[in-house]
C-alpha cells in the first residue's frame, strides 16, 4: 500500500530538493519517531491516527508527511501537531514545521476514501458496532495487586479500590496526573475487578469521540447511544482529549447524566484537574468536580525505589535468575529518573535488554549511555546562559559585547549563532529568546535564525562551527548532570 501511495507523488519535485539537501547526514528514522509518538500520546491515539502518517521527505526546516484523507489531516493538525513536532525535534532540531500531503488510495470509491480505517482493517460498516468491543479491552496485567503505592499515589489507589468494592460510593471518580503516572493502570484495575459482575465499558475519550463521529457518518447514533447507556461501569481514560465538538460534548453530557441517574459508576482520568480542562463545557467540568477528585503526583523516591525493585525482581524471575540488576544500578535509576513511572519501568527494561544482548551487566557508565535520553529528559539543563557563555568563549568575545547593540561583523555572527542555537536547542519562544538577548524584537530573532540557516547551506565552516558548539553545549550539559 505504501508503494501505491508514493507513486502518486510528484517525484521530480522531490528529487530536486533531495539534491540540494544531500548534505544531511542520514535520513530521519521514522520508525523511531513513531515509537516515541506512541509512548507520548498513548496507544489509542497512535492506533487511531498517528499510525496512518507516512513519512515522505525532510527538508532543511520542515518535513513532508502524508495521510490518507483530509479528515485525518485536520484531526491530527488540530490536536496533535505540536506534540508530533516536539517528537520530531528530538531527532531534528532544525525542523520547525510539518506539511501534510493527502495521498488517497487509488481506485477507491468515495465512500472508501473517506473511511480509510475500515479499508486498512478490511472491515465494513459493522466495524462500528464491533469496535466498541474491540476497544473495550481490559489488560489482565494491570491489577491492583501489582500497583505499587507510596504517598504520591495512595489517595488515588485507595479511592479506586473503594469504588471497585462499593459501586457509587464516589461517583463520578476523577483521577488525574501527568503522563505515565499510572492512571490507565488504575482504571484498568477497576475494570478488571468490576467486570466479574457488571457490564463494563473501558474506553479512551479519543476513541469515544472517534466512534461518535463515525456513528454520525453512518447514521448509527441510536446504537451508539444504546451501547453507552447500557453499561453499569463506564471508564473513560484521558478525558482531556475530549475537547471542542459541541455536538459530541452534548451527547457525552447526556450519556453521563443518564448513567449517573440509573446508578452506574463513572470513572474518568485526565492529565489535569477538572477546572483546568480546556474547551470542555463548564457543566461537564462541574459534574466531574461534583464527585471525588484525586490526583497522582510525580513518583517520590520511595515509590521509585519500590517500583525499580519490583520490576527488577519480576524480570529476574522471568529470566530464571540469570539477570540481576545490582543495587548501585537500581539506585542510579531510582535517583535519576523522576519524571514518570513509565520511564522508570522503561529504564529497567533497557538495562535488562542490554544484559541479555551483551551477556553482561552494564557498568555504571554503560548504563548512563543506555539511559542517556531518559536521564536528559529528567532535567534539561541547556539554558540560554550556557549557550551564550559557550558561544562567547568559542568566538573569543565577551558576553557584554554579544549582548550589546553594536553591529560590528565580529559580534554580529556570534550573536546570530547564539540566537540560532537557542532556537534549536531549547523550547523557548521567539519573544522569550528576544528578551534574553537584550530585549531584541522577535523579528530580529527570526532574521538571525534564517541567516544562520542560509549560511549553513553555503558555508561548510558554519556547519562545522555549529556542530562543534552543539557538542560543547550538550557535552557540558551532560558533564554537569552526571
Ligand atoms: P498513565 O495512564 O498515567 O499515563 P500508565 O497507567 O499507562 O500511566 O502507566 C505507565 C506504566 O507504568 C504502565 O506500564 C503501568 O503499569 C506502570 N505503572 C504506573 N504506575 C504504577 C505503579 N504505581 N505501580 C506499578 N506500575 C505502575
Ligand atoms: Mg494512560
């Protein structure tokens, strides 16, 4: 299918660009980007939308991707574009923009081309009905008994346990916290517990919206309503993704009320508190706040340590005692990886994979390499100050000179270079960068970035300098961190 898709692109055009662009070392590994998007936005969003993105080509400052329909493009651009760009920037700092090309499958009739999901799965209209079930999957491995607790998540855990023992005790229950903190795990545990005696529906808000739109398109609203209003327990994951779309919120609100009226239990998760949800109707937020609202905080050291120990024990068991992660490595992971439980578990998995591949336990420094990106993520210490200092040293000018308004050539280039590096190495906005460079206007910042981009194309020395500076900034950064 990919081949058919690509064949419809204007290849001549792309080739010309490729020639100009062949200074680029290697192609962006789209598979890596996809894996990261999956981690960042969750399996559900990935499967529904992001998986359908095909990489076409990258250019100096933007990247060309394709999707099969306009609908998918609009959906993706209105919801996930920033996050996708962020992921791509991890691999290509220079990319500042994403362009989508719509490449429909050829020889499709109209109906098919507007419903690509079904084609890919070889399913037909009855997919809509099946799909509620299809996405109502409860993972048998995410249970209460393997949910580790500490003060950072105890409240959420206890409330969830209570609800699964005593329906409608807290109704609705609203659990919130950052990415990878265990919200889905908790909702799943509740579902697992309650499905023994109840009709349980576990769905992400993303899926809910998707089904909603699809059932409107196929005139299947009645079934949609019936289905959702018939459940005893409705678990909706990541409610923050339910935004906009008035008609759908309307439907959700009615479903929500109908369920509460008949005594069904509703459990919702989100990445933020109810009052912080954007583009969700006030009355829905207020119903969320009317139940019990509990948050999961970042894992504290106690929790991190327990989780690393548990996971290590589990893996040691799995590999019949062949692999043991020594205490100092467990300590490094528990101390350094503070962002989320998901990353913590990921770190343990990586160290174990290393051991299996190389048939030895990694040393402390090898572990740091294996976990480099996770350790970097914990604290991104690339500051504007670090960039300015490094660039000044490199060009042998003083910081006062760099920040002054003098326009001598020997000052202008370093200044522009520092501005360019700030743009690509930090997530600061143009006005923020302007402020840090003696209150320069954001148009000056854009001009500097563009100038350096152009110079990089024609001047190998510039490329070399930028690479050296990047190394120094990132290297210093790493040294500070370890
Ligand atoms: P969220 O939904 O908040 O983004 P998840 O529930 O998907 O996070 O958790 C990410 C991973 O971390 C999952 O593999 C989950 O099983 C695990 N996890 C999270 N919190 C805990 C915990 N307290 N104990 C054990 N595993 C956890
Ligand atoms: Mg989740």
